[in-house]
């Protein structure tokens, strides 16, 4: 396994579990049915058995209804096994979940009782299932509440239910997966954590997220499964058989932006499930056909003849529903003001590229380094454009530089949150907001 400092990630994780079991009287594990939460659960159960820990671990699974049958089978296996050590909480409720397969439906609600006749599958019959017919007293409001908000509310409810002094919610994220996940662990301004453990994040009074396997690589996950002969979601075997690369294998909602390109795999792996998905959420079939192509803003998007990127973005804008335009317009105005009035931060390498190769349609001012540049791992420089550029391709990473091309791609991708332009309330940003409100309460 990979080394982290002077020990391997297996030993590092066991030391984190030492802290979790020493300092937290209530322990909850967030289980998605994917490879990371699966190996985290098995690692934790092995630790508990080795140390003779009999106080049950609450294993909470948020069921999004639309998923592979292989995932449902694995979740069922987990939630009905090891009942001497786990307390299963299997949530099947109509929370709001982002949909990025259509501009006409910004979200959908799993297990919506009004749409029971088109559910992808029936409610599970297993211990700990919570549905609209058996909601516990004092349970958080759920109908139409965004899933990331609802998940945090459930964490606080589990804390109250246990009458705990301190609750650790074990979350199986790995920093290898994304920059956002690296930020959850390593961001410079992090202050809301348990003691000085950077692999924890405070959610609210007494409730902390913990990331015991944050430094594992995907190879470490499969090495642990193989060495210990642990069970896992067999969906990954099917992914391998249809040629999905190891680092691209993910169990995620098929209607989110990151799942668009893989939505078509349902047709090959589970055609029966695919047939029910098509009738469940608006735009699923179109996205399965064109996700991962230029038609939905992926790979090499070609500019139509006779258009600039600005004119193409304006054309696409006029095709969008009024509701989506109303939601996006304040963000578009914000990004234009940021880059043309205030000035935005670019990495020094990208700024250097702009000096050598400035855009033809806009002047660029270089305003120096931000005040906190010394604290940053990557030095930055503030730049300001005389007008919003048409196309800055080749000057730096597409996710960093602002131009009309990037905006047009957002419209093609049904990215109504404009995440491709740096917007969208990620779970990490939402957590930061909650932490700021908690800190404000303490000063009042």
C-alpha cells in the first residue's frame, strides 16, 4: 500500500480509528454502496472486532432509488449482515436531487409518493428502512429539501437520537478523486475541526465529519479488498468487463453532471433498469445518447460556422427555459463583473501565458499578487479584462480561465448551476457556510 509519511495508509487509517473510538461516543458511517464507503466500513468493522468494541456503529445509507440492481444487492447484503455490530438506517425519502440531464427539470425526488407507479424499483424490505410511511418522531424535514442539506440534518438527528456528547460521521472520500475533496482536508483556512486533526471537519456543535481513508489511492482500495477477501459491489466487475478504466469507476446518481457520460452503461449492464430510468427523469435518454459528445459540451466542442463564442452562447441562452435563465443570470452578471471590474486570480503560469499571448478582443491588466499569496500553495496573480474574452483556449486550464466559450459549454451541458464557471454550492461550500453561521452564533 502507498506510504503516507513514514507509515502506510492502512496503519494511518487505524490510528485515525483510534482517535475516533477514543474521542467520540457516537459513531456513524455514511455508506453509499460504492468502493470507498465499502472498504471504509470493512476496515472499521475489522478494527471493532480486533479491539472488542461492541457498541454498535450506525450505518446510514441514503437511497436515491435510481441505481444499478447490483448496488441495491450490495447495500442489502451490508445492511442485513454484521447486525451484532451495526445499526442500519436506510433512508428512502423524497429529498431534492440535482438533475443535469435536462434544462427543463433542475431536480427530481427519489421515492416521490405521487410518482410511485413509475419508481425505478420498489421500496427495500430490510431492517432500518425509513420511508414516508414510517418516519420517526423528530426526524428532519425531507420533502423537497436538497440532499446535501438533508444529509447534514440527518447527522444532527442521529447525534440527538443517541444523546451523544460528540458524534463522528465517517465519510469515505479520497483526495485522489477531486480538488474539492482535497480542499475538505487541506485548505489553508481550515479551522473548524476536532482538535488539530485536519482529516475532520466540524458540521455543528458536537458533530464532526471524519475522513479515515482520505489519503488512499484507488489501488489501495482494491488491494485491501483482495488481501482481506472483503465483499464489494459487483458492479465494478461489470464496469471492468465493459472497459471502464479503473480510475473512472464510480457509483453515483446517473442524473448528475459527473454521471452523464456513463448513463449509457445502464443499457449494456442492466437493460431492465435502463428501461425504467428512461421513464423516470426527463432527458435521460437524450443524455445517454449524447452525453460525452460535443452535443452536450464534452470533448472537442466545435464552434458553428458564422458564430463567435459570444454569439453562440447568446444563441444557446435564448433556447433555455425562462426559469433556468432567471436562476443563472445573477451568476453570469457576477462573473462578468468579477473579471472586468474587480479582477480575478489566476495561477502565475496562466497569467504568464496571457502576457505572452493576450486575447485579440480584450486588453488585460496585471494587478499583482493577492495579499495572501504567501499562504497559498500555488502563487496567484490578479488580472482584469477590459471586456469578457471570447476564447482563451490554450492559455491555461479550461476550468480556470474565463471566456464565452466556457459559458457556451455550460449551456450545452445543462449545467444550470454554472459549476463549469466556478459556481454551484458544492457540499464543501455549504459546509463552510454552516460553520460560519455556527461561529457567528457563538459570538452573539
